[in-house]
C-alpha cells in the first residue's frame, strides 16, 4: 500500500512539473482600450466581425480584389465604399452595423484615406481559389506602428505574430496602399506621384501600378516570355561577324557594309530579372533583403526580437507585389534627359519558389504558436526564379548616349523621399556624318576616329525605406548573345548588380 501511495505521489509530482513548464507565448493584448487603438486596428476588428457573419460581403471582397485596380489584389476602401453588393447594400452600409455607428466608421476611414483590404497569396489560400461562401478569413493588420503582424477574428481578440511566421489559414490584410496617392487641393498630385489619375481623389504613384486604364502601364510587366525567345535581329547580329553586335542592330553595319544609318525601330529592353541567393529557415537570402527582414529576424524564432530588428519589418505575405525602381544613367547629349527610371511591379511568387513547413500541434508544441485551432507556417526553402518582363528602356543612339549605361536598382518602399548623388563617365563615338537629314555611322566600333570622354554627376531620388540592390554597367560593345548551340539554344550576356541581382538587357524591335 505504501508503495502504491509513493507511486501515486511521484506521478502527481511529474505531472505537476510538466503542467507548470513555462510555455513561450505570443503576445495577446486582449484588453486594448479602443481609444488606444490605431485606426487600422479598429477597422480590422470591424472587418473581421463583418466577414464572419456575411457571406455576401466575403464574395464582394473576393470579386473586387480580382479586378486588381493597382495590379495587385487590393481594394481601396475610399474608392469602393459606395459600390453595391448584389443585395443593394454598399460596402460602407454593410460595415456600419459592426462599427457601432456610421460616425465611427466614417471618422476612422477619413483619417486613413489610403486604407486598403488586401487578399494575400498564401499556400492554400488566395483570391482566385477562395471559396467565399464557405471559408471565413481572419483579418491581419499591417500597422507600421507595430513590429509584428496583428491578427484578429470575430471575437475581437488581437494576437501578435512575428514577421517570420505565415498563416496556414484564410486571412485578409488591412493596410495602407503604397501604389496610389491623394491629390492635392486644386487637382495636383502629391510629391512622387507621376502616374495616371485614378479618380478625382487619387493618382497612381506610377503607370506601372495602373490596372484601370488599358495600355497605360507600359513600364510594367505587360509581356512575359521565355528567356529562349530572342528577337531575330540579335540572332542575325551574332552571325554577322561584327564584334560589336549592336553595330548591326542599330546601324546595319557588317564587315562588308561599314556604313549605316541609325535604325530607330529597335530599342533596348530588360528581358530577364533574377535574384542570385536562395535561403532556408535560418537565412532568407535575397528574399529577406527585399522583404525588409534582416538575417536576425528571418529565422523561425520565439524569443524577443533583438535590438537590430526591433524596428518595423515587413512580412512578405502582407506586402503584396514588390516594387523595383531601375534608374538608367546614360549621359544623354540630345536634351532628352540623362537618366530614366523604370518601375517593375512583380509578385513574390514570380521571383522565388518558396516552400513552407506547417507547425503541427503536438510536434515541438512549445515552439508552435496556434490561433483558434489554426496552425502557422515557417519557410523551409527559397529558390530564386528567373522572371522575364519586357520593359522598354529606349533606342541606343550611340552618337547621343555614349557607349556606357549605368543601372541602379532599388526595391522601393513608401517612406520619406531622399536623394543620392552618383557620378557616371562614358565615352562618345565621333565617327558620324550628316547627309541631308540623315545621320550615318562611319565604320564599326569607333571607326578609327577620336573619341570624347565625359563625366557627370546626377541626383537619384529614392526613399529612406528603399533597399539599394546595387549597380551595374552595360556598354555598347558588349555582346548581346555569347553562344548558340547546335539545338538553337541561346546564351545571352547578363549584368550583375553586386551579389544579389542579375539582369539581361537586349535590343528588340519596337512593337
């Protein structure tokens, strides 16, 4: 009997030790006073309650996001609030009962004119595959005042999760839009907004984000094609016998035809865009760089963030498309501007093949946060992918633009604008002659004539939150194609911006 009692006591002690074992916890600020909340958090609570009860609202959000007015799955509330659901209610009228009155909703949305509902692309959930009649999403708040993503549901409870975690459940994102700006009084757009007008309130930041006006986003990824698709003129240039292949493309010069008129129906295009560094659960590589996640914040971790990453970080899944600004400095002599900037808006899944690991309840339980019976995911592996846009830069008029162009690449984030001074030197060919109104290039390369070298300084505008991905140089004499094998497969020359990014720039016929 004594042995049985002792055994029972031992079991109780062991059970107590396991029961009392300290479990790491995700912050759960359930008692946040409404007056202490930001407008984004308050709207997130309203939206979470509404979508939990109203299938028609869920269907409306899905269908509006698929319109991709800014080329992402975004819904700008101020633009959409008066649009009607199939039953006749507007979006605003649908949300009012969950906001404790119209005044509350109108005040917070007025204070946040760029307030946006975004349908993220996650494994197992995206705008295209979302069954809105059945699947009820939670709501994430991407609030710049918080270092973590905040998630809520119909109960109104708020859970914070670190940026390195990904939801394994349906979720909508409430955030501020980074692709449009308010117009100033009098109709002028705010600083930095150079795109088409959206409506009487807003203007696109750049034409690359315009999904409303057909044909306006010529600088965006409007054409995507295989890297093996090559303009025939480049194949001809490779076989022409010219050391400078662009001499053939732009002037028709060959060893047997040393003089040629400039052919302005060809232009330079960015046709390949590829990051170089993959990653895993411990290091996100280039994805961590452009997603504003440092190496310290990238790993799957439960401990408090170190000082280096206590500032705001952006999880990939709430941000949507990445925006890249590519500035080309060409030292133009013809008055058309010495630099041009192209904007590329591209979904993360087009740049990286990301594989995830779901954190299952019961396996490493103390490291696996869980929300309302739902699991989270962490990144298992990241593999860079080649992305093939067709972004036109402009014809390479050697007389006016010199032999070298400089490319500076930034991953653009919407913060305070700043300026950077850069210098660029280039060599100008002088072997040109004028015959009437036509200009001819005399001889291949520099034609044995004198050259001139010019060095200029330029101011490049960017923002404090943008990530500089490096710079690269391309010269007129460099080959477009380096090899063609027996099967017709083409190898093209690329330029690298340091150790992160590689691009192919090649001539093509203007459509």
